[in-house]
C-alpha cells in the first residue's frame, strides 16, 4: 500500500542521478526498509543539464548510499538518506569565454540517449482509487510529511575544481540536514496552523578548503597550507506559508552562523585566490559567455536568476518540483533551486490537475516585468563572530638527507582580524533586491619577520600594540551582538518569538530607514548597502517606426559604503608587508577572463520629440557613494628600508631574493612621524545603466537637451572636509600632541568622462572630459628645524645605508623641531615661515580637438611669524609676499611698520589664467599648405590679470 506510493518517490531521485541501476532490485530493497548501494557513478550529463553552470563535471562518484525507510513509523520517524564519501571534480567549461550560444545548454559534448532522458524524467505520483485504506488526499498529506522530515547525511564530501595550474578542493567531513522545532531542536514536524512554519537545520562539520598549484603533468609538487582548516558552521532555514495547502512559502529565511573563521594565504596561493575571485566577478557580470547578449549588469546576473523563477519552475531541495531539461536558464537560476518550492504563479495554478509533482514549462523569451503577488520574500544571511586572514611567506627546505624531497616552510607575516561580520541579502522576485554587509571591528597586525628582518619575533621584547598598524570600529565587548539583529540566531527576532517578520520592500522607504548613520551605529567599522529596484511604468514608448503603449520598467541601483573611524600607521614593518603582498599578487601569468572589446558604433537612429520626452522621463543610473568618517594616518620615519628589493617586482622587473643583512631592527624611540587627520571624506559616482541607448539617441540630435547630455557622462565628486597634517612623536606606543604643519582646510574635486566618445567624434563642441578643482584656503607653516626633520624622514624612506639599515635621526634635531623639554608641553618659539593661498579654482576641459585650461588664484601671502620670547610679548608678523595688496602708501614709513589685514573675499583675484591648446592627434599636417589651420594649431591665449 504505502510502498506503492513512497517507493516511486525515492526511486525517482536515485534513478535520476545515478547510472546503471535496476529499478526492480531497488524496489525490492526499499520494501525491506533499507537500501545499501556501493560504488555508484553519477549521471554527469543530467547534472550539467539541470545545474546549467559554466562548469563541466570530469567525474562524480558515490562510495556508498544508504536509504532507511521506517515503514511502520512513517508518520512519526524521518526517512534517512546517508551518503558515504561523495567526490566530484569540475573544470571551467570549454569555450565559456567566447561561446555566447552555450547559455542554457549542456556544458559538455556528451549527448545523452533518448532512453536515458526518458528514465530521468520525474515520475508523477498517482493515487490508487481501488485502495479502500487510503482516503483521497491522504497520500499527498503523507508525502508532504515525509518530504518535510527527510534527514540527509553526507559523510566525507569532496569537491574539486581544476583550472590551468589551480587545484581548489573542498572537503567536508560531515553535513546533515534535518527538521527542527521552534527551539531549533531535532524533531518530527509538519506545517500546522496557526504558525504555518517549517524549520530546518544544516550542520557542516570540519570543512577544509585547500588551494594548490599543479605542474604541467597535472601533479602537485608542494602542498600548501589549507585556506580553511576544520571549520564548522550551521545553517538555519525558516519557511513561512500563507495557508496549510500552499506549496510556495511566502517568506524564506536561510541564515548561516560561523563562530570562528580562520583563513590563511601563502604568497603562492594569493595569485590563485585573486584568479578565483576574478572568475566569480566575470561570471556575475556575464563576461564568460554564459549569458545572452544585450543584457545589462543586473539583468545579466541577478535578475536573470529571479526571472527564471518567474518564467519556469525550479527543482527544489525537497524534490517537490523538477526543472525541465530543455528549459533555458542560467547558472544564477540554478542557485535559486536550493530554495524549496519557489515557482511562478502559473505553475502553482496548474498543480491541482497534474498531481503532486509537475513538469516545468519551457521558459519564454524576454518580456516586460510582471510582478506576481505570490513572489516569495527571500532573506539570506551569513554571520561570523570572529574571522582572521593570515598572510604567509613560503620558502623551500630540504630534509637532512641529500635525496630527500623538498618541502615548503611557511612564515606568518601579517594577520587581519575582524569581529561581528554580517552579510545579508533580501529579495522578492524581480522588483526588489538588497544586500547589506557590515563589520563591527577590524584590525591588522604584523607577525614575526619579513625578508630576513626579525622585527616582531618573540624575543624582540616589543609590545603587542606596536604590532597593530590598523584599527577600525569597535569591539564586540563594547558594541554587543548588534550584528545578529533580526537574524534567526537572535533570540529577539520575530521568528524566534512566534511573530511573522515584516520587511521593507519599498526603495524610498528603505533608503530612509537604512541610512549611513544607522548602519554605522549598528556595526561601527564598515557598512555597505546595495539596493536594486525595478518598477513598472506605463508610458508612451515610441520606436523607430511606430508608437504604442506598453509597460516598461524603471530600474534604480544605489550603492552606499560607510567606513567608520580608523587609525592607520604606515611604519616600516607595515609598508614592507603590504608591498610584499601586492608584489605576490602580481607574480602570475594568468590571462584575463574577458578582454575589453572596442566600442562598435551602430547606425544612428531617427529620434523624434516624443521619443526624446519619453527617454527623458526616466533614465536609469547606477549611483555609488563612499563616506569615510574621522580617519587618522600616521607615517613615521623608516626604521629599516628594503624597498629597493620590492619595488622592482611592482614595476614588473626581476625580483631579487636577497635578504636583509640587518636581522634585528633597533627600536627607535622617540620616533618622529607625519600625521594626517581628516574629519570626513565623501566620494560619489554615477553612470547610466543603458549608456549605449542613451548615447545613440543623444548623439543623433543636433542639439541634445541638458538632461540627455548629462546622462551620457560618468560623474564623480570628491569632497574632503577638515584635512590637516602635522608632526608628532611616537614614544612608548603613544602619540605626542600634534604640531600642525598644514592647518585644517577643505577642498572639492569634480570630474566627468564621456561614456562612449566614438559616437561624438563629429561633434567637436561636446567635451570628452572635464575636471573642476576648488580650494577655498590652505596654509603651510613650519620652522627650519621642522623642515629639516621632514627632509630626514623622507630620506629614511628613499635612501638606505646597505642591508636595509637607515640613517638615524638625531635627538637634537627632534628636540629643536618640537622644542620640548622634560615635562613641558611643546610650544613653538622659533621663527615660523607661513605660506597661505586663498580661492584657488582650476578647470580643465578636453574636447576632441582642443584642450582648455582656466583658473583663478584669489590671494597669496608669504610671511615670517616670530612668537614672543618673553612673557607678555606679542608675536611679530613680517610679510614677505602678499597679494593683492594696496600699494598706495608703499613709499611711506607707516607701510613698513604697520599691520595689513588679509584680503577680503570681495577683492579682485590675484591671478587669472586661460589656456587653449590643440590636441596632437587632431593637429593638421603643415605640408598640406593650409596656413589657416597652421595658425589655429599654434594659437595660444594667455590672459593674466594681476593686482598689486
């Protein structure tokens, strides 16, 4: 009875993905309650057809598969599926970089026979009306309970990826998925009223990730240290349904928690790791040929996966729905298949007639956005309490025997530690996607020695605070567990208190709620919010030939990044380690995944007034803003200098393997340093999403409007507030009060770049690039001793005495520069040379045939200031150069001894300059005899207006 319904369900899974199975033998084993299958081969073609990844399977094996079915307690005990030792090897699909037609097709040349495809089709469960013991609907209710409580246990899961000389392997000792109750304890549960909730837990034990390099023969000569060693983490899944018969969850939450994440990278692994990151970026932006041409950034990656859910059903983790093998969907759509029971509204409507399992329909072509009220809200989160990334340098060492093989020995040189990491993504079908990343605290620490210099060895007697050269944000002890707010691991979250969670799915309300201040208050060190929305807009869309009303979409993309208060010390140990990491990153011969293609100019289109007005109504743009709050950067004098060994590697020259002869660096205290402090830095960037369409339309017009022309450029704004620089002294790990060299000032820079200049080649009046620089006021002041000290600090970084040693800085010079005595606060009494500049504006405009430069200088003042030596004596100000200045009384004695006030803001500018230069690539040939063009080529206009 029950066997005739449950057995086909289990057999459909096993026979679909495993080769050479006899259904009769499998069915007999299932009726016995236990199935044991050994040495199984996976159907690679079926996996590739369903996953539709840009990878191909080289092999796939299962050592042992066990299925336990408790027939007598099927309604109270779960079905247990155990996989012992599963191994799969993948590689990048052949021709993925240039075969754009491979999107949605199989990634291999192997063709499956019609019989194998037919056997791989999911079987539809049918109720037996002749069975009097099973009332109508009982089978579906029972199967739903069985599927919701299936326990899956995988022991020793091995995944390998090979590419060029890269071998990436992931080994998970144990992975188990089971159903839990409201306290997240293992239980046999079902979806019941009024909660209508299903909870699951996936535990991963001892996850190890290795990254090695193989030789030309495919063998690994030296095994590197694991990237990640025996890391355990757990995932909580929470599904909320609208009613008890709904197969589509209304809200899906998948949150993963890691207590401790310890990563390590060697100098040989770093280029391979960067290579894998570039692969992920290329796949996300659709640069590997796995996406159709003409798709934009969001539609080519994220929205393609979401639209795949709208157009066709996906295969779920619980097996409730299967994906048709001919369905045209990309690799991002496959990722959504692990979210149970997400299908389109059309598929759900047809489930009542086709039974419990349905076959998906083929996905249609691109169409306007259709928002369904049944789109589920999906929340994905990753949370980490503490994480560290350690950078190591390797060196080969041999055993005592001459014939012993060489081994690699690694030395830790740098570690980056983070606390309270959060990565959250919220999405609802096509219209809404948001991703937030936050970090509570971060710091970077120097470890042991580098390049033969043992600066932080254990026997150096240096403080731990001296090794920390970067700090940002707070600590978890001070901030609390704010990074877990509203997650499934937060006991205060609505799901853990029996309340249905509410989500903000409106773009405007989201930006008002999740502001930069709110994000920095929750985390402290780093906060990023990426929001993408898409809305229907019924407007008149006029094509080249006809005009018709059709719903179009309005896209917005906003990225906001905030970096909290940070402190960076660029001393010798930190600079050498950072540059060494950069040099190791560049030490590779990998070819880029995607080579930039030249801009192809398409035929101009005829654009009418109605088309222009429709286009100007809404032009989608990508906006990015970065904000840095209260930063302090300190550059001390170099304690040792090995830059002559690192800089050649950064410039692409042969790298020297020489080590420093100075193995132990003396601790120089007091150590002078140059310190920069800034209150706030903001950077804004905007560019059009559909740059080619907008540029084609605007370039076809004789006089495009300001709105159209504005959206043909990439715009950048940089604003710096309250920036100052000064000298300080590091003594006993603390900074002395800063002596300002450049007092606080603010400045701003704006520039724009034409997106597709090839479309504007015939319009010489359209600027290609523009840059505007504004500086209200800046002053530089220093004594002679301070200038000599800055020169000595500069020479410590640019000159070396050999072997890495640096020339020391005399204590007498430091004492004169800071004018300090024991127990006395630094006070400058030496003469100070001061240079002030006011109202500086500079504008540079580059046109196809002309370079234009214009600028103004409001005022300049150079003076010598002598503070009073005795008590009560006023400081004396001796002006050397000052302009603009009233020189009417220059011949009188009063002008020499009198004090002059600074120039007013309303006074005329001191200097104005205007310069026009023809571009060399557009300069005419003098041999052609066109004298008029020669005069244009040599024309220069310079206008100087000086006021004395």
